[in-house]
C-alpha cells in the first residue's frame, strides 16, 4: 500500500476503507473483507454507531495493530467533552491508541475540541489529528489560534466535486487532502458513464470506479471508498497496477462540476441536515 507523509511525519495509506451508513450487522464482515483484501486504513466515526463492529473486525483480522491505520471522528455534539468521545471510541474498538481523529464538522465548540485533541496527541493516545468538512476560512482560523496544524482535511471529493481550490489552500498550509464520497455515494453514478472515463477504463482494462479512484490518488488525494460487497471492496483497491497520463489527468480535471452530493458546510440546507443527525 502506497502512503503519503502528513505534516507531523506520520504516514497515511493513500487508499482506505469507509464505513458510513454500513449497518452494524454488516460492518464486521465488510471491514474484515477489506483488511483481507489489503486495506489498512479504516475510517469510522462516533456518529456512525458502528465502532464496536469495526473493533470486532480489528480483533479478528490477525494483522498486527501497528500495520493498521484507524481513523475516527468526534461528532460536534461532543465537542464540549471531546476527551470522553475519544475514550469511548478507544473502548468501543478496544484499542490503546488511534491513528487519526478528526473533528467531524466545523460546528459548535470546535476550538475546545481541537485543544483537547492536541492534548491527547501529546499524551500519545492519538498519532495525528485533523478536521473534516472545514472550508479554508475555518482551518486558517483554527491554525492561527492553536498549536497544531490539522494533518488532514477530509472533505467530499470526487470526479464531479474535485475541490481544486480547496486543495491549493490545503497545500499552502501543509494539510493532506482526504476525499470522502470518492464515488459520489453512488448517487451521481453518471460519472461512471462519462465518455472520457469509459474510454480510459477500456484502455487500461479497468472499471470506471477504478479510474475515478486512481485519478484522485494521482491528484494526491487520499481516498476511502465504502462498499458492503466483496467484489466491489476488491475492485476499489485494485488501482495500483496502472497510471494515468498527464493528458488523461487534464481531461478528467475538466469534468469537475463543483457539485456536492454529500456535504458542504457553506450550504445551509446541508448544515440543517447535519444538525438533525442523531
Ligand atoms: N467526514 C464526513 O463528513 C464523511 C461523510 C461521508 C462519508 N465519509 C467517509 O467516507 C467514506 C466513503 O464515502 P461514502 O461511503 O459516503 O461514499 P462512496 O464511497 O463514494 O460511495 C459508496 C457507495 O458506492 C457504492 N460502490 C462502492 N464501490 C462501488 C463500485 N466499485 N462500483 C459501483 N458502486 C460502488 C456503494 O455501494 P455498496 O455498499 O452497495 O457496494 C455505496 O452505495 C464513508 O464510508 C465514510 O467513512 C465521511
């Protein structure tokens, strides 16, 4: 598995496995299949209510803990007491430390939560801390008034929502760009029907989903596709035996519609949806 080095020297796999909306009863099996297929980064969150099942898979997989990269996120409802949230995540997953903990959304008391994460990183309970759904104005603010620069910003990023402007700001501040919804949550799957994508897929004997994932990896974006199907779990990691040309990358860049299908903290309707999560 290829890795990128984050701003604190910790390495992160360029491709990992997502677990959003994976039902509790499917989580253990799909995470185990992912680890058996070669994934080492597993992405969960307090808000997904499946950390215990991720923990079952970690316990059963037989891969040494230090070879795995486990991410979780603190939900904004817990920002006043992020320590308890992180300790609960550790307990649910039966782990001594987490590789990456993110603030899930830039709402509520995220300054307090960030300072707690800074302390927990110092204490060795977390190897790297980062943010999610932070637009550049929010992370620039956070960086200016706190000690640690986020290692990661996890934001919706896919063929139709490439976040090229955000990537420039992340680069400027040394933040690694991580994509969620790299396949558009399968809602905007007309991206798999794009003639350019299909042409490139045919040329390399790959699927359109693999082309989309490879494109983001080549753009130095870490991807964490989710699936509950073994064939797709294997398909999504099988992207390391081909490379796109500069011309192909340039052509894929033109397909950016700057269109969010999942989250965007600037969009009040999306914010209302996020606020209503239980
Ligand atoms: N920080 C945040 O706010 C945030 C928000 C959303 C997601 N995330 C994280 O990012 C991860 C990935 O995002 P996501 O799960 O929202 O969306 P995604 O990975 O873009 O898409 C997942 C959907 O695509 C389908 N799929 C998977 N592989 C496929 C393939 N090769 N061909 C066709 N369809 C395929 C899956 O169906 P099946 O499962 O039926 O195969 C599922 O419906 C999440 O699981 C979560 O860990 C974070």
